């Protein structure tokens, strides 16, 4: 890497054609008058001034020192940008991104080539904007993103309603309710803040109004037309995160234009993610940008199409700082060969194909509705109890099949697939399948899982209810995995009709009768590969240190009230109070989330998420309290929300929202 001097522009106003001013933070290499530079652009609603400043300050200075300008721009209605956000990945957002790319390319300091980068929201819109083909956009790096907004995001999964939908709606309500920084926007800060408070949408209303994979979800899903995507893409994910399928789908859909990298990580950038080992993301990104934004022939385009970390038997733990395993590469990714397993009459998982014309062997399954409390979060930010825990508690409410102890190790990379024939008691039912590593001491590690709303068995666009008692054959793809089962370990397949609180239950507590003679499991073999050593980050601790005024706190618990027949799942996340040493801005966010259910009553399900957000500087302080709730009847989803805002000790705003949205076969 070079060591070029650079300047940080704390705020640059960029005026759009409609007059809206968007706020950008820019890391600008010196000497651009004589030597114009490429630029990397990240477009988020997560507040550059405080929300993403630690990770921005770990990344963009390194880019700038290598002669690459970095621009972190807040989406309208976020941070210090004007206006009000209108939703998630909307046509307006993507059009604004294209306009910003053109603005960047036209600046006198720019060489005319722009890259787009991001994790999560920024990873999503990087792919979506690339598919729109703005001329100056030459390459993208997308981390923890999706090619299919319906099936690989926080909303729905194979027609199942994910509880993360409420969690994220509450998160966005909290982000969009916060004030701009008066130090940047001046005296108009209060008017801007009130405009947001009055007009910000409650995203969950829109999301719940589209329970099928309709045009709303197809918008922004690049899998609808991979041919529209014409530029190089580096697509990255972590096994500990919910977005693990995307690198594989990207290389399958985009072909030679895409390179994939999958590590052991949670939902973080690879140079500071957990569990370790990490990757030299900054060095690789700089080489990637230099190749595609400068035309430098540095060989980065010759990397293997697939690089992945194969987990080697990690155990559930209070915290997983490092996962055992090894790095492999494949020059070209192709559909893996399958190793097949079937179930014998004793319930043992055996290698081979199911016996043709085997007599039916029906087993009834109806899991307690609180099965799933060891599932962890759908997407994870820390390598602690957010990760899936020991699966033995969930397996107690499940139908399980397992191999004998393995005589030799088995290694897999790809998507496991199960097929089976079942009959349901009612028109609606969910099914969850989990692949589990049983260690010699009995510890159970979840490797992969898949869920399906059985009304969506033939697709997510036109679901149809089941006919009670009528057999149906199901094919269910589990999430991608890269895993080595060690000698003496056992492979377990676990099936349940509930996976709460990750998956919200259908309106009826339906059991299913499974013909285990029909059940097949296809495991994706690793196949031909090379092993390699991934370069570690040059800086092992890249995140900046801010001034701590109060420590962070995390609590997570499951409580079963036997007298009330109620299970409660509770989460408390407090960021602590930290002050940025450069801006003097101190912030703290606290999330308190509670889910409850009676194990035999799906209509008892409730969820509440409360965010309390504080910002302060010398004699100025604000607070917002955002609350989001979900409950249900057999016909409707019942959602409500509220926002309270305080300037100092004085409440200046209150808004409430409540709506019933009909359930659509879920």
C-alpha cells in the first residue's frame, strides 16, 4: 500500500437535481489537481456522523492513503441529509445513487471511474445500482447482501414470516427518528428533525403488505435479470450470518463477472469480524479497485472464483472468538456432486439412496411452538449468544435422525437438500430442517437450516393452501454451508414444525405426518479444490477508540413460566455511551426486545422492540424512544408503533401508528 497524504472533509453538500442536499463525508488524497483519483462510494441510511463512523474510519483512510477517494453519503432523511426516507431500496434511492455516481465522476479531482461498496444495506444497493448500469460505475464490492430480496433478507424465508422483520422495522424507526447534528446543519436542525419525525414511514406496514414474492420484492432483486449486471463484483459473506447464500448465487448467476469469498464471520467487514480468522479486506479491496478503476494489471482478476473457509467442528460457546477450519479455493464454481443419505426403518441416517418402493413408515410430528430458542439471531453482529447455541434443547421438540459415528471425516461445501412426503393436519403449516454436527461428547452444533411455509411448496408467488390429509412431496434447500464433520462425529437431521422466535407461527397449530421412508438428504461434496493461507489484516485492531462514558451491556434470556404456560425470549443490547474525540458528539443506543408465546397457542404470539437513542454535546441533548409491536389473530397481523422525541428534558413530539394487515397464507 502507498502512504499518500489525504484530507478528511467532514461534510460536503451534494445537491441533487430535485434540490435535495445530501451529506457526504469524504477522504480525499492530496495532489488530485495533478493526479486525479478513482473514488469509492457508499450510500447508507445509517448516519455517517455517528452510526458508521468507527468502521468508516477503519477503512477509508487506508483507501485514501493508497490514492483512492472515499465518499460516505447519507441517504435522504438520514444523518445530515435533507428530506425524508421513502422506504428500502426504492426507485428514488437507486436513482439518487446513479446521480451521485455521475456527480463524482464529473469532479475535477476524479479520474472518472467510480466503485460502489457496502455491507448489508450498502451491499444490497451496490448490486442493485450496478444492474442499472450507470456509465461511471466500474466495479462493486458487496458484503452480506442478497440477490433475492424475498428469500434471502430479514423479511421472509420460503414464505415464512421472520421475526427479524419486526426487529429491523424497529431499528429503522430508531435510525430515522434521530436528529441531524446541529454542528453541521446549523439552526435548521430542529425543523429538519421534526420533518423526519412527522413523515418517516413505519417500514413494516409496507413489508407486511407484500407477503408473497410479488413485484415489490422483484424490484431490486438482481436474480430477476443477471444479464443486466455487466461489471466485476466481489461478493463476500460469513457463515455466522444470515446472508451466507449470496456469494454462491452471485457466481452462479453472474458467472465470470463475480468472485466469491466466504469466511467464518458475523455481519461485519472481514478485516475486523468475528469469529477469526479474519481476511486482509483492505489490501484486497485496494487491489480490486486499482484493477478496475485504474486499469492496473495486478492479477487480482485471476483470483479463484470461489474462496471459502471450511469450518472444522466449532462448538457452541458463550463467545466464539475463533473457529477452527481451513481455507479452500476453487478456480470455477459449479454445482457440487451430492452424497445421499436415507432413513432406515429404525430411524438411522444411512449413506445411499432411499430404497425404491419401500413400505411407508409414517411418523407424526407436532413440535411445541417454543421450539427454536437455541436458533440465535437470523443475522448476527456479535459472536456470542446471537449465534446458534447447543441444539440439544431444540432437538428435544424435533424429529431427529442421525448417522452412526463416522469412520472417517466428511467435508461439504454448498446447499444441502432434503426431499420428503408428508401430510398436514390443516391448510397451513411450517417445516424447519436443521443439519447438526453431534460431537463425541454430545454437543450439538447447527451447520445449516432451511424453513418453508408449506403453502409455498410450489413457489412464493402463488401460494396455495394444503389439503388436510393429502400427501405432498416437498423439496427444501437448506442454507449454504462449508463444514468438515470429524471422525467419530455424527451427522444429524432435525425436523420441527416450529422455529420460534426466529420464525413466527401460522395461525393454526398444525402437525404433520412424515413418511420417513420417503426422506432423502443430499449433501454437497467439497470436491476438487486447493488449500491456501488467507492473508491476515496488517492492522489486527483497526477500529478507532472513542471516549467511554458508560460501558456496553448485552443480555439474552429464555424464561418458561410453567404456571402461566408462557415462554419469553428477551434481548437487551446497550451500546454504552461513547464520545467521538474529534466531533465531541456522544451517543448511546439501547434495544430491549421481548417475544412471548404459549407453546400450544400460535395466536398468543407477541413481539415488542423498544429503542432508546441518546445524542449529546456540551449544552445540547436529544432523545428518541421508538417502539414497535406485532401480535396476531387467525385472520390478521396486528402491528403498532410509536415515537417519542425529547429536546433536553422537554418532550417535543409524539406519534403513534396502529394497523391490522390480513394474513396471506402465513
